[in-house]
C-alpha cells in the first residue's frame, strides 16, 4: 500500500461519532413473522439472486438496518458493484461514482453510510464537511487509489509544468488536493477537453486515459495505475464468447484495456452501461465489469440474459449487511479528511460536478 493510505485516519479534534450520536446495542436478529412481512416486498427485488431458503438469513439484517437507519436519520449510498441484498434492500441512493458524488452533496441526513470503497466515502465527506460519513469497513480500498500519492502528483507537475492535471475520482483526497479537476469514466472526455489546451495529464488509470485519448485530439499523458478487476479482462477472452455465440452484445467499462474496449459493442461508465441495457434491451449481454452489477440490473430487465465473467472486486465485497448494521449501531468507521487537504480536494470535485451539471 502506498503512502496515501496514511491519510485514512487523520487526527480529528472533538468528539467521535459514537460520542456525538451514542452507541446502540445490536438488536436481536431472528426470522419471524414480523420480519417476514416487513421484508417481503424487498425480497421480490432479489428473489432471482437469493434462494428463498437463504432469505431468512438476510432478512433480519435488512429489517434491523432499515429500522436503525430511520432512527438515526441516516442515508445509505451504495455503488453499483454492491451485492443485491445491499443494493436493492437497504440502499437509499445507488449509482456510479459521479452519481454518488452529486447525490452526496444533496442529502439532508446528518449521517451518510457509504457502501462502496474508501475514496467514495472521502468524496462524500468532501462535499458534506459538516456531516458524519461512515464506511462499514475502513479496509475497503481500491487498487487505483493506492497506485498514486499526492507526492507523485507534485513530481508530475514538476516534470510537466503548466500541463493541467485531470484526476480520476478513484483517488484519495490527498491526490485530489494536488489536481486541477476530477473526472469519472462517464465525463472524462468532457473534462479533458474543457481546458481548451493541446496536452493534459489524465491520471491514474492508464487504460481509461488511453480510451479517452482515442476519443479526442488532446494529447493525453498517463500514469500506470490499473483497476485489478478490469485489467484482468482480455480481448482473447471476449473473442471466445463471441465465437461461442455471435449474437451476444459486449458492454465494457473504460477501465478495461484498450483492445477489450475496441471489441465492445458499447463502452461506458457503470451508469452508461445500465442505461444501455435498459434502453436497448439486448436479448443476451456480456457485462465486462464487476459481476455484481449484472445481478443488480437483471432485477429491472428480467427478459435480458446476462453472461457473467465473474470478476469480483475484493474491496467492494468487504461491505456486508452485518458490517453495515454494526456501523450504524456503533457509529463506525468514521471517515475524516484533514481540513487543509479537504479544502483543495473539494475544489477539484466541485469543479467536476459543476462542469457535468
């Protein structure tokens, strides 16, 4: 893990979240008629992914989280890569990094529980400095975020003086603080071209930068950061799927290698991929991304057959129902950002949000 991980638990004066809001004992967790009635409508959303005999294990957690969430006045944000029981049964707001960044700045709740990875929770905190932001597991990291540090960005600025720095939102607050503007996979081309210059640094995802370069005349300087989920996909793998079934449509995320994206029928952010499936309703589709997303979309479009090359994100999967419940009961793990870093990082995120708005 790189030096940026040291920023994850900065010193914070004053009371902790547990002291401010109080600790609540974990409620009894049992499957009974009341829980069954309370969660029946939620099970309908996930019944194709969770067998009926397993639901009594999940349902008591779902019921307890939703009750406690209301009692705390909390809102749960969940990324598209979360598992169906989180995505469909306890989340209030779901989406990709850009959607969650925007919605985090609009919520009225005093407590935000970020069901995603650490950089997402930091982004929520940047946009909501007065709110309490919790992440159910502080170790939910990101290979992209950990591929670069603030010191690395400062060295890049020395090497390329005057070149604007566009930083993928999948980075720490420390890195965002050293950048001009953030981007996501859905708006990277727009952000790169917004400077009106001929050369831009687009960091840290090398493949995203290369895929952006193919869509613009701007010269893109890159960094060798990769997503450990998307970098594992290969063009040979996709060709094998195509050979087995020529009718299959391939939808890829721009964090994939360029030859994978070139083979795809559509490439876009997780939000763009979801919208493509909703709008086009292809009979059979291969989603080239984290495989939980296919399960989450399938609930909306049951007529679409999903082929799932199941690459799981080990960091996203650290977020579970028991950890969400413990987070709400004990008000942990609280995400904080050094104010000196936060002010500069916030500007980079807000520039992105304002531009895309």
